[in-house]
């Protein structure tokens, strides 16, 4: 279990769901992961929160005006200067989808697409830090960029988000780099996915921890979700790649010490 009051610079600090079925998603994730779904807030365009044991764990949003929801999860990375980050990102070839905007006193957000096509958010903390609990059932336990431009992504996130990285593997079969500030804990990963992801199709994934992946997959199926990759054992725990009933993809993970 990890408890924190603020995320390290560059680290994943929040995730939210852009869903075409707000009520269905509120029910689905509550039943699957034991979350409590808050009511959509009209002051924030219908944005709503999922809580876990009374603590915010994820956000959600439906269609935005004439922009239909794309049924995706978005990962946000922490920054102490979102305006400066956006300038660096543009200079490095990113596309800015939503420029820096204050969200009341909660913080300042921006949304961008990295040069290889992966969408993500940047969050400058105000009163809201994002995740404060990780690595417990129902909370996030890993974040991963699947990219078609591995070398470019490592350089981009180092330059733009200030990542301190460590390469775990650099072979033709498996290239993987992690965010590891100060040589401490690993906080996120970048995987070379050029062999199986179409150009421009890079994406970020969030892993949600569970006590029993197989039981969670069975529950997910009973709730109308889909399974892209069946549960399998890995050196980092037992994992499955799944979708909610509207098609939003995410991963379930049972850590190796569970």
C-alpha cells in the first residue's frame, strides 16, 4: 500500500473515464471495484467522482456538448507548472487538446496528445492532489504507456515531464523503461509496442488492483464487460486486459504479494 499527500513531479496522479453511458458506468465500476459513485456535478459540466472508502479514486465524464464520449480512460501526470509544461510539449511535437485551465481551486489541468498519439492529461495541484492511496484492492497499482515510438517517448517524457528513467530491458523482444525518480520506487512504465500497435495508436493504460483477478474477470463478464487478454501470471503479478460494457479499456492486476 502507498499513501501520499502529493504526487512526485511527472508521476501519474489521477485518471478519469470519458464514457457514453454515465449511469451504466457508475453502476459497473461500483459493482466491479467496490467504488461509490458520486452524482454528476453541473458546476463542472457533469463531472463526477468515484470514491473508495470515502477517498476519491477516479473521475468520470459523459459527452461534452457536441463532443461524444470516446469511452476511454485518461491518465494525468503531475506538474508544478502546467503552463511551462505545455510550452515544452508543443516544442517537442505534442498536440495540445485543452490548454491550461483552472478547475476552481482544485488545480490547473491541460490535455494533450504526445507525438506518437497517446492522449494524457497534466495536473498542477491546488487543493486536490488526485490519488492519495495506491496498491490496495480497488485503487490504481500501475500506469503504462504503450508506444509505437519507444525512443521518442522516453526522450519526450524526460524532457517535458522531467522523468528520471531506468531501462529494465532493451532487447528486440522486450523494451521497457520505468519512471524511477531518485532511484526510488517505480511509478510508471513505457513499453515498446511498435510490433503490435498501429502507428498513431499509442495509449496510456491504468491498472486497477484486485484481490483476485480471476474472480474480478468473472464478475466483469457478468456485468457485461469484455476480456481482451485473459488473466495470466507475470513476474509482476496476475493480470488481465478488459473493457467495460461501453468499450473503455483498462487492466486488472493482482500484485505478486496478494
